[in-house]
C-alpha cells in the first residue's frame, strides 16, 4: 500500500509540474528523457511516415513497400506474433489483404536478428484525417550493417508480392485521334484459365519456354550490363488451332504480366503507334496477332517500289504530287522502330509476341534476331500433348487405344490441339466414344494425306507429315528455335526442306507412308480389333 501511495503522489506531482512549468522547460525535459532512453536502450528506432515532408501530398513509396511486405509475410505464414490484424478484400479480387492493426506490433527476423514493425495511426487535430507511419525497431549495435540490406529485402519482396497479387488486365487499343497522348487503351480483367500445366505442348518444349521466360524475368542486371533494352521477342507460327493464343495466355499467367492486344488496323499512323507504345506499362506482353494479315507490311519490297513508282506516275498526270504521299498509315519502318528502335526502350520487362499462320509470309526484317528472339513452331499434337488433352478433358491417365493413337500420329494422322479438343469436349461424358472418334478422325486425316499424294488437308502443311515420318520418336507438334533465321530455312518447317521433300523425294514419301499404313493395319489381333471398332 505504501508503494501505491507513493506512486500516486509522484503522478500527482508530475501533473502539477506539467501545469505549472513553462512549455519550453517541459519540451527540454522530454528531450532529455528520450536521449537517456536512446543511450540506455539496446534498440534503434526508424520511423517511416506515409507521406514525405510536412505537406502530406507526396506519397512515401517505402511506406507502401512495408505494407506490401507485411502482407506477403502474412500470406506465407499467418502472423501469429501480431495480436490484432486488419483484413480487407476488394470487390474485383478474391485475395484477402492483411494489415497490422493501428498501434500494434508484428515481429520479423532477418540475418539472425529479431526486428519488429509497429503501425502508428494518430488523429489530426480539428480534422478527420489520420497520420500513419511504421516504426522499425532493430538492434542498435548492428543498425548500420543491417538497415540497408533489410530495407532492400523488404523492397524486393514487396515488389514480387505486388506483381503476383495484383489484378492483371487485358488491354486493346481504341480509336482515339492520331497522335493523341490521351489513354489509347481500354481494358478488362484478364482471367484466361490457360496455364503451362493445361497446355497441349511437348514436355521438353514447355521446359524450354519456361526456362527462357524465367531467365528473362530475372535478367534486369544482365540487360543493363550489356546495354540492351529489357525486352524479349517471340514469334509463334503454325496452322490455325495449334494453340498460339493459349500459349500467350499461359505465358501471361506464368509471369503475372498484363496483356496488350494491339490491333494494327485501328492505328492511324506511326505517330499513334509510338503513342500507344509509351502508354504500355512495365511487366507486360504486347501481342500482334496474324502479323502477315494485319496490314500490308510483308509484301515483297521490290514489288512495293514498282507499285509506288507506277502509282506516282499515274497520280502525277491527274493531280498534284503532294496528294500522292503515302501518309496516314502504319509503315514497316514504324513497326520496326516499335519493336527494336529507339522507342522500344521506353519501358522495361516487356515481351513482344507476333503470331502468324505462315512464317514465310512475314517480312524477314520483322523476325530477325534482336526483334523476334525466339521462334516457336506449333503444329499438330504429338503423343505427349495428346495424352495431356485426354487427361484434361476426360480425366483419363491411360486407355487401351493410346497405342493406336500413337501409331496414327507417327504415321502422319496427327490433328491440331483444337481439333482434338473439340472431339473430346463433345464426348467428354464417355471416354471410350471420345477415343474412338479421335482415332477415326486421325485415320481420316491419314487417308486424306494419302489421297492427295502427301498434299495438305485441313490447312496442314506437308512438312508436318515429313517430320512425323523422318524423325522417329520426335513429335511433330512443336519446335523451339533460337538463333540466326538464316539457318532455320534448312531445318523443320523451312522452305528449302519443303521444296526438297515435295520435289525429288515425293515418291519416297508416298512409299514410306503406305508401308507404315500397311504395318499399322496388320498388327496383332488385339490391336486390330480395337482399330476396327474405332474405324466403325
């Protein structure tokens, strides 16, 4: 009781002194108390306010990073060390956001040291606003060595969490005026379900593409060191239904990037194209689909010059030459500057993707190294991709007709992923019926190829059949090519390869095809019965 009475007496004395002593003396006493506390305390304190300066208008980016960092820590493991937290969720997201409750503390560890964050929220006098800040407590002895590395760790972890958790958007260019620097893009939430796990690609090709994307995403220091813009170009080519758009969506979901679908026919001229480029954000994929059909960019340059000369002479006899200038449209030069010129470095961590059904129709200047760094050839389903589709659509890991389907694929009867997916989707209630229809469609594809003497059917390229017949266990579905385009013409899918096959080796190809067809139909009795049921 005596101790309590003495404490009450001391509190009363302090209250009297606070009312009697001048404010200057009280401020001096408070400063002395804080100085003694700093000397005696083993901890150092760092305050991070929400706004910079005293005006309260310039947001402190470090405050936002701390908030995201604590959110990421709570997502990885529930913040059991924090007694009270605040949870929130926006209408457009399913992710729950975590925040330290006002005037509460959450503990952290880094480099073998124990640190803590306290979230301070104070009201502003005569205002409804609040003053927010984070206070970091860390060991005083290791403050100078620990603080820079820890803040760098907080920033990197916060940026990674923001990239993964933010809502991704799908943009398309609207019809704003030419050269306008207003918003030239409109967007919707990007929720495409395609991933590399559901994509119908060969396992080796998936691995190569994912490794290349990860290497690009982590290549900030490398690109800066070698003096290159931090961007990557992909050319996806193959017949319709081979999965080009699905691959783009899987890349965006894998990297957590926004997607900008650029429609060149809506772009008035090169100036508007540059305006659209500088409005795109970092960590994005810029897509131009059907590059050979969007605008007249890939025609033969000599023919263009001849046509321009003829039109100029004709125009000169009928009207003034000033009206003959080819203005008000996107040119090949403008698109080249868009992909690899000075304007292409207006931003970082961007991927430019071109798609086409016919790679040979694309102007070589658009697909050279430095513009389109990676060429992905997509085609009919290989056997691994076919099994992946069956597993996704039917939930079947193995089936009695897998061997027959594999034999059909090796003999040139492979279908595109879209064709296989449509058959499986239509018969997803009965796996046996679905497999019989797929095998029957493959047999029909084989007969169509045989009937045309190796010619294309369903817009399939002849070279796909040649690949299936010549590379043995290699699947005809996809090829990833990185290197000089001059060397690709002699590989799979090139013109030289196709011309040699269609020329001197045409008869040999037919003989090989019918030998494989005959060996397929004259296999063991068990497989033959299954083959016949699928045929019926």
